[in-house]
C-alpha cells in the first residue's frame, strides 16, 4: 500500500498509483540533493518568520544535513511505496525529528518544490558543462595557433573553393563556442531565479520571506509573480535545452567535418589507430566511429527543445501533472552533454592534420582568386580579370604557386585568436560561479 503525503484515509487504486507515479522514483533521484537544499532554505526561512521554533529548525537542519550527505554519496533511496523525492524527504524528516518534520511543508507545495529543485540541479550541471566548454575552447585556440600555417582547401557546395588553413578550421570552432557561451549565459540567467514560496502557484497568506530563500540558495532574485513561477516550469528547461542544442550543433558540425576529412578521398586529418574502430568483415577498416557517435549524440540533444515545447505548448497557466514528464528527457541530458564534451576534449589533441595538402595539382583552381586579385592590383577591373582567369581554367592553362598574403581580420594570415579569447573571457566572467559556491557552502555547513 502506497504511503502518500495527501493520505486522507482511503487507498488510491493501485493501477492509478503506478500510472501517475510513472518514472518519478527514478527521475527524482537526480533531484534529491537539490530538493534537500531547498528544504534547508525553506526551514531557515520558516524559523525566521516565526512559523517554526528555533529548536524545530535545529532538529530539521541536522537531519537535512544527513540527507544531503546521503544524496551526494548516491545513498539516498526513494522507497517503493513512496511517490516521489519530496514525499520521501518529508517522511524521513518526520521519522527522525517527529513533529518538526510534519511542519516543514508549511507555506509550500510540491509544485514550487520541484521547480526549485530542477533549477538547482540545472545550475550545478550547467556549471560543470560551462567549465568544460571553457577548457574545450582553450584547446581549440591552442590547436588553431599551433596549425596556423598549415593550409587546407576551403569548400563551398563541397566543391573546392579558396585556400583555408587548419588554424582557421580549429579557430572557427573556438569562436562558435564563444557564441554558444552567450546562449548558455542567457539560459543560466533565466534558470538562476527562485520560484520557492510560490507554493501551488498562488503564494500563501503567510508572510514568508522569499528574498531570504533566494539569497540562501544563491539565486539572483526571486521569480516574483507566483503564477509566473509555475509558468516557468518547462520554459526554463526549454531555454536551457535550446542553449545545449546550440552547443551540440557546434560539436556535431565539427564531428561531421572530421568524418569527411578522415575519408581516404580527403585524408586531411588522421587519428592514431587505437582511436579508430574496425569492421567484422573488412580487414582494412579503421573507421571514425568516435566522430559519428559524437555527431549522433549531439544531434539527438538538439531535438530536446522540441520535445519539451510539445509537452508544455498547449497547457494553460497553473500546474498540470503533464509537467512531471519534462523530467524524463531533461534531467538525463546533462550527463549526455557532459560525456560529449569530455570526449571531445579527449580526442581533439589526437587529431593529426596532414601537411602539404595544397601541393596536390587537383587543388590548383583554389588559387584562381589569388591570381585574379593580383591583376586587380595591377589596375585591371575585377570583372575583366575574372573572365581572363576563367578562360585560363577552362583551357587548362591556369597555374599558381606564389605565397599567400591574407591579412585582414579573420583571414588565414590574421586569425585574431587573442580577440576571440577576450570575447569568450568577458562572457565567462558574467556567470559569477563564486557567489553560488559561497551561498551553498553557508547553507550546508
Ligand atoms: N512529481 C510531480 C512533478 O514532477 C511533483 C509535483 C506534484 N504536484 C501535484 N500537484 N500533484 O510535477
């Protein structure tokens, strides 16, 4: 028989319980540590406004610390007969402290509890992701500087186009990450506001102190309007998922480049053989499965905003049980994203660019614009030069072997990696991770 916070002396049908609880016992384990943090701040606040005695709060904080440690160590359990993490925590507090445990739910609802826990969970996981993006960014910049003079073909329509370099290629992905960081910052800001105290979505008649819980949990401010607090469920997740989708697309595009460039028809890059995978039938194979899976995982992540949007899109304001389902695809995505970032960081320095690619005759047409530009400098109008070089190519007479001299901002001779790094750093500073670490340290010590 299931134990319920909302028990009123009769049993709910077993099948109804099974259907409504769904995957919550599994999903809520992601949230345990963070729901405990929310409880700590809430109990402190209840004590401050006189809804809980100092002694009651002391008892609760002691047990909450035990639960926090358990959750951090992966030892927190949601019993089979308990609906969710919020119920489990209240039952544990009641078992350990008696009446104070039965008082903690004063002036709150599981509706604001779960939104708060998801926010705190998101913040912790997002911080780890952002730190990884930062180190991946540094690696791309390093590789860009290292290979700045190694030329490669640039393509449009996948047809050879203009000279490029490995410095340009790696550096492009560094700059892409710096725009992704902006998207992550926007998501971070939306996420880092406090819905706790909105209760079921309409506040309460108690004079609770929502600024206090915001400060204790390291949020930038409360999400003020209690109705809006509930409206953010799914909206904040979608903002975060959209930023992750953007980041994923950067990694997926790089992975797709690698798959192509490792092909025997290109041979622009290679991996040492221990990082390639084989075939069960073809003995010669050394496949780039690592980049194919990187692309696949990341493409999968990029679909998440659509799924979240479909769950919340046609709901009216106020809580609905549909919202519970957001957790199933949202909470696990952080592990996936983190794994992709960790693996990219691991494999990136193993990539070996080929030298002298452009020496191959087949790439001669890549230099047509160089030849044309030289004539422009000599005073011939651009369109006339264009026609002249075009005819040389058609008649098989085009040849070019002079050194390149590209100097403008963002060209192969002037990558501006220092500017790109400054841009990344200026965004990174705006996250203010220290402030959050301080708040959580104070709350849990
Ligand atoms: N498991 C629920 C969820 O994730 C918790 C909130 C339950 N609230 C309610 N009104 N039934 O949404």
